[in-house]
C-alpha cells in the first residue's frame, strides 16, 4: 500500500489524518460545525477504525448530529452540554487539570474543555460558579485547584477571573474567554483583551469559546508534568 494512503483516509468530502496519533500522541479530532450528521458519523467511524484503542472526539455538533451519532453508533458517549461526542475508550489519565468556570453560562465551553482533557489523557477536576462577583467562593475553593498540574480558567463578561486565579497559585494556566456578556462585551472580545493584558504572570490565552484548544494544551502540560517531572 502507498505510504501516503496509510497516513490518509479519503472519504471524498474529507481527507482524514489517520496517522496523527503516531506523530503527536493524539488522534485527529472532528470539528463538527458545518458538517452534515451523516458526514460526522462517517468521519467518526473511519477515525475509530484507524485507532480503535483510543477515543475519537467530535466537537461543535448540533442536535441533529448528536442524535444521529446516538442512533448509528450506540457505543458512543454523548455530551449535549459540551455539544460533543466520543467514540472509543478514554486513555488512562496522567496528571490532573482543574477547570475553573466563572458562571453557569460558561458551562458549554467548560464542558468542551473537560471532555477534551479526558480524551487527551488527563484527569479533570471541575470547580464551577466561582466568578469574581462572589470572590469568596473562589478563595474557599483554592485548595481544590492549587495542587493541579495545569489550570483552565473559563470566563466571559470582563474576563477578570484568570488574573485573580493567576495571583493565587503558581500553576500553569490557560485562560478561555467566552462570548457570555452584555453588549459592550462584544461577543467575548472584551474578555479576550482583558486576558491578553493580564498582569498576572504565567497565563496563556486561547481564542473566544475555544474550550477544545485549552483542553489539548492543558492535557499536554499535565501529562508532561507527570511523565517528565
């Protein structure tokens, strides 16, 4: 068989990178937005067949796609809050990522981050509804995240939570701005700029609502902290 064919699965509408797990340690993930439910099922099936011992993740799915995955692939796990599904076994977790979310409105992004962390091989610890409007809640929860290998901090509105968390602990931190907020939040732009301009050191920032990107980053940091520490 041609070597390139072994690295790529051509479905006609998509060319799948079935070799990514070998190169990077993590298989390709399906970005479901803009894909039909049938395409999502076909991609998930092909990626799972190529890496049957490792969970495949599909993100940003609409209800129709989640419903069809549930019917066609009954062994898949559906997460409607995260708008995502997984197919195949999750890897044994290495390291711990604590996910700190400002409010209930940030739950979809926090859930996407949490599922991504698990698919990419780390354990998850959730700390929800600890935004700066009731900062005592965050201070009371400090012991729940101070010993994690990496933090994901999810917040909308003015995006202040990562700066506060970054001033409390010295754990590597990735901040996720969300599109939650009123008019002047500009769909998450205000939170994004606040996080980029944080005076707390050691903070990395991903794009607006990008729980997936934060999850991959944090899981890799946590895995490396335990395997190379």
